[in-house]
């Protein structure tokens, strides 16, 4: 008996010590995090205070992607990079509007004498965003200050921005990788058949291809024809812009694969020489040679032991004075889902609340809704649309500024606007609705598991483990068709056309902004500046300031996001290193497709979503 009590006493004794150890460990980790945060803030203040005075370049060393609305604010993001290093830079999101503001402020800053584009860590942005940055770079050049681009090689996205420079340097071993655009998606029909998963698809729209991965093993002819059209237009817009910037013909920028191959064979595969001969770049030079030229242009920094420059991440933006009247800027950035906003997605509840707050704020005289979304939940889209319609009915003009995408649900929420402005390269339209329900009765049957029970009506007898009865299927299809008619009617009323006219250009068809203008789906072509100017014009404002509606993350949000980003940046590489290259690439694609599907949460399983709009590479 004594031995038993001794064992019990020992168990509690060591258990208590373990709990004390865990408590001390957690408290110590929190203390260390606070200390690191303090060191980060102190080093940031010290580095800012010790910045050398004098003239130099603004260094656009953009790392990661450019989006309308980053998940983490740039200021807190900079602190996160200092605390946790640069391992997650390739996952970093940069605010398009902060970049524009920095370039425009630098244009009038006497201490900034030029811009250097160092884009080696820039991983991409949609074409309208890069065109908007290009506009700001052109304004900077027009002020008499030069823009230089430096790089060992240029991807298509990097080169698009570099083409706006006065001079482009390229390493003698580098290349300008122009190859065109393509879309690729995964198709699961054979897999679902092998797993004996029953896929029930409900849709309206000949070109509504979002459901095709579940019912086909390849792209349908209708989808291929439609996608070929808008992908080709995006590529032609790209070439036209680059060619105009370089003062060459589009055919010279990209003469086609056979011509490029023949030219490279004559040059023994020298891609850098090919770029120089075709005037894609201005000079081939080693990094040391480029550095000497930049030192001569901008001066020497003893502190950095390099040419004098300030990174865009360290360049302080001056706060503009508030005006009595404001134009509210509300973002719909990402897939539209029910509930509150999450990172990378539009929360129907959150966005509707922001619009309501702007409607009830007497200082807000107009609203600009910045849409960059492939759509999503019909329920959430309607919630946002109805709130926007209420703002317009309250006498506040609403202008929609379309970014890279405003398709399906992204167009649904745009319908109440007084005026819609799109970029020529915006992907919009995709007016159609679909629903998908997967059931596993055959999969379970194959392993000897069966479902049975009783129900008061066929409508109650719905389960993942049972086949959908005909009544439920008919009701689901009726719901989809009703939603499509609602969509068509909303568009026809807002665009002053008949439902029949809209139906002819709807059916899930994706249009570029240029085609959408011709079809009457948008009012004019332009950018965010044009949208703000139009909102001020409709509100009859002479002076105004912009009020950006977005939730600011807390410091701890940034700490945990940065830690998570660092882990995500390291783990995939470690895992992929053990896989053959094709399998590693496929794993990324599968994950991306799974992430899209995992966010679907419409309570009625109805979606206005353009699956291919974000797949251009």
C-alpha cells in the first residue's frame, strides 16, 4: 500500500514540476519575443535616425508580390522582416498604392534624384497593377529624373516594369525571359471515378468552366475558345506596352518561338546578346560595372559602401492633410466568401459593414469600390451588392475601379455603381452561376459501409453518404437558374440593356476590359486615379482626401504571420528537395487548387466564380 501511495505522490510531484517547467517555458518565450520586438523597434529607430543626409536614388527593391490590399500593413511588415529575417520575403505582399505614393512623392523630393529598379526578388502582379506603377514611373521620368533598371535576368513580370526605365542593364550571362501566357488547371473526373465519388453539378452558362474539372479530364471546346481569346488579348496588351516603352515593334519584342530559336542558334545560345540585338536592353554589364555607373550618378554612401540610395521599404511617406470631405476607398480583394474577412479573401460581412460605415459617415461624400476578385459566394456577393446599392440610394456616388479581375461575383458586386472603370487588361464578365455537391455513397459501398434511415420527406433525406434524390437535384438546379436570372436582371438594369442582350454576352464568358467596354459592361477604360476623379466629379467636390477602409493588424498578428510565413517559406523547400522536380511542381498546383475549393462556404452551395481568371502564367 505504501508503495502505491509513494507512486501516486511521485506522479503528482513530477507532474507538478512538469507543469511549472511548461509555465516557465511559455513565459520565457513570451519575454524573449517582447525583447526581440523591442530590439527590432530600437534598431529601426536607430537606422532611421542614422540615415545619411543628402541626395540619392529611390531603390525599388520590391520583394514578393504586389496586391491591392496586403494582409499585413507595410509598416508592421517591415518590423516583421527585421525580427524574423528575410526568409519569407518571397511570400511578402506589397501595397500597390503605397508603391504609387512613394514614386509620386519621390518625384517632388529634392533629395531623390532618380529611381533604381532592382527587381530580382519581385515575383509578380496582375497586369493592370504593373501598368499603374508604369504610369507613375513615366510621371517620374517626365519630371526630368532618370529611371534605371538593373538585373542579372528578367522574368516577364520583372521586364514589364523594367521596360519603363530610361536604361536597362543586363548581365552578360543573363536573359530576358519572354515566352507568352498560358493557363493550366487540374481535371479530376478520372480520379473521382476511381474513388467512386458522385459529383452533382448544377450550372447555367455555356462558358462557365469552373465546374469542368469535376466532370471532364480536359478543357471543353467552348472553354478553350473563350480562354484563348482573352489570354491572347492579355499577351498582346503586354507586348504593345513593352514595345511602346522600348520604341520597337511588338513583333521585335517577341517574334515567335521559331524565329527566336533560329536567332539564338546563330548566337550560340547567347540569350543576353539576343536581348541586346533586339533592343530589349540597352547595355550588357557586370554588376561591378553597373555599380560604378550608379555611384557616378548618385554618389557614394560610406555607411552602405554602395551607391547612395534609400530602399522603398525605408522611404518615409508623408501623411497628406485631411480634408473636410473624403472619398471612401473600400477593397474587395480576393475570393468572396461568407462571414468575416480572412487573409486573401473578401469577407461578405466585413465588406458590407465597411460600406455601411461609409454610407453613415457624414464626411464621406463618395465611395470608390476597388474590385480585384474572381468572385465566389452568391450569398456574400448579394450582401455586398445590396449594401452598395443602399449607399447609392442615400445619395453617395459609387464608382467601381476594377483591378486585375472583377469576374463573376466580382462583377455582381459592381452592378450598383454609378460608373465602372476597368483597365484594358482587366478580366471581367464571367456572368454565370454554378453549384457542386459531392456524395460518397459509392465509395463507402465499395468498402462495405452503407447508409440507411427514415425521413419525413425527400428534401430532409440529404447526406454526404447518400445519393441525392431527384427532388433535391431539381430544387438545386432551380436555385441555380433563379440565381442566374437574378444576375442577368441586375446587370441589365445597371447597364440599361434588356436581359436578352445581357444573356448573349453572359453565359459565363470572360472578357478583357477592352472587350467589356465594347459590350457595354463597363463605362470607360482607365485606372484608380480615373476612378477617384470620377467619384469626386459625381460628388461635385473641389477638394477631398482619400479614406482607405481596411482593418489594421495588431503587432501580435504580424509576429505570428511572420513566424508562419518563415515556416511556410522553409518547409516546402525542404520537402520538395526530396521529391523529383515534376512531383514538387504538381504538389504546389494541387495545394493551390485545394486552397481554392476549401474556401467555398456559400450556405446554398451557389457560386459565381471564375476559376481560370487567376491561372495565367
